């Protein structure tokens, strides 16, 4: 399931991120890539675990916690500490699939990458190219969102970033281990939760709402991995 989640960060928070980027030291983005990805990855990245990455990562995590849409769609169990990248003219990231397991640096924790996420931090009109393209059985889906907006998609998807031809593309990217591993089960739960929310607005006193809410939680209980 691919989903656009708007306004994870406010305009003021995006501006703060850019100010931090302006004074930060960037490194080769291949520092966190696997063997196959490193062969097609051409971008820059804030050093993993740097003061800037930790500060802005906490900002992103707080934004995710405030997003009911993110929580409903992803059902997060563990979020990999957000990373940050920069694409200048000529930079790109060829087709690849994200690593299935990501160790969290400095901890014994490992994150199973069920859901991949890109948070756009540059205004789309400020750069050309740099679209995230996610490939699935229905074709290629090109994504270029307003600054502060998030796209989520299954980590099993083949995807790439097209070459930037003008300006600079800034983004945060991270992975989520969901309480529900199976993408089709997550999609069903999301549709059910969305329907319950809508029905609660339209017929708030309907007895069917109690039954549907019970179905939702019983399915979550059955499918979740705690």
C-alpha cells in the first residue's frame, strides 16, 4: 500500500531543517547502503548518528506521533532513526530494494523493514527531477510531494530516484517495522479503521460501530506481532 501523508512537519519545522542542513557536513550517501544499492547510489547524506541527524530525527519522530493517518496506515512497532539525504544536479539513486533488516547503530536492536518512508523537505518547484519512482505490478508511480509531506510504501518494492537536473532535493528517509507484517492485512485494517472513523462522523450512535470496532481489534489481535 502506497499512501501520501500530508503535513508531517510544519512550514516552520521544514525551514528549521533547511537551516541545519546549511551548516552541516555531508558525506557520501553510500556509507549506509548495502552492496547492491551502493553500486547505483549517488547522493549525499548527513552522517548517521551526528548531532544534526539526531536533532532532526527527533523532530520527524515527533511529527509521526502526531499523525493519526500514519499510525493507522503503518501500525508502527519500531521506527528506524530517520536519516537525511541531499541530491544536487546529476545525483540519482538507481533501482533497488531496501535491505530486509537494518541494525540500529549503537544498540542491539534490529528493525525489520516492512514500510519505507520518504519525507520531502524541498519545495517541489525548487528543483527538477528527483522524483521517487516506486514500481509494482500496476506500473511505475512517480512521487514528488510538497515540503513536509510523507510518502509510505512497502519496503519490498523496487524503487529509484530520478536524476536531479536543477536545484537541490532534500529529504528524510527511514523504515518502519509494523505490528502487522503482512502488507495486505495492514491494508485491510487501514480500510476498516478509515470506515469506522467515517461512520462515527455520519452515524455516531450506531450500534454497528461497536461491532465494527470489535472486528478491527480482534483482527489486530490475531495478526499483530508484539
